[in-house]
């Protein structure tokens, strides 16, 4: 029974990434609101493995979810202005190639340490920690229209 619930839960998470593109950052007054699906382009200024397709999706229910390139993850996020805190993270535990495992650990560690973000004006979010060090660079994902 637990395996069925896990499969159903992962299916729901996977399908949630197939929604049509919307505004990824919406302006609410002078405040930016995180929304939509973003691709992880960089972790700790060290890049990411080509074709690993790491994603992060911000929803309006105070959650983030996505792919680490091997596993799926979900967490709670508390956003206030340009600051946010990630908590209660959980992920699947598929066996991955060693390089993907290392990248996943780097990503989840960075996600756990972030405190605020900046929009660089070029379709990217720069996500920083308390020391103002860049931990993640996220680029907006858009769906191709036929």
C-alpha cells in the first residue's frame, strides 16, 4: 500500500510541472512574488551537470518542489519580500550515478541555506545565503508554443 501511495504522490508531483507557462515573477506592488518553474543553472558558482535538468517550482501554497536531476523533492517555503526560508524538505531516494548524487547533495544543501534572492533583470533569479554568497542561479522555464 505504501508503494502505491509513493507512486501516486510522485505522479502528481511530475504532472504538476506540465502546467502552462504563466508569469514566473509577478509584481505585487513593489514586491516580487515567486511563481512558476525555474531551471537550476548553477550551484555555488560551480555549474551543473549538462542535461541533468534540475528544477525548482514555486507555488502559491507555500511549497517548492522539483527535480534534483535524479530524485524529486518538496519543501515548505516562507516568502516575505525578497527573503525566504526553506524548511521540511523531503526527497525520493532513487539510486543515482555518483556525480548526480554529489550534485543533488550540493543542491539540497544550498537550498537549505538560502535566505534571499535577487532578480537580475535577465530572466534569472540569483539565490543567496545569509553571507550574501550566491548559492543558486535559476533561469525561467517557458513552454514552446506550437
